[in-house]
C-alpha cells in the first residue's frame, strides 16, 4: 500500500512537471486528464478501503 501511494505521488509530480512544460499538444492533454482521473479513482478506492 505504501509503494502504491509513492507511485501515485510520483505520477502526480510528473503531471505537474509536464503541465509546466513549454508546449503541450492535444495528446498530452488527453493523457494528463486520463492520469488525473485514474489517480483520483485510486485515491477514492484507497480511502474507502482504509
């Protein structure tokens, strides 16, 4: 469970770095939205299980 949380925070950091990047095309935006939704789902499931 701890490693999952570390992976989620690492993914969130990567998304922040990408969003601060110089140029983003639509593919990156779609990818970021998908990752954001996935992280939110995993966090909700983790809260419900704990």
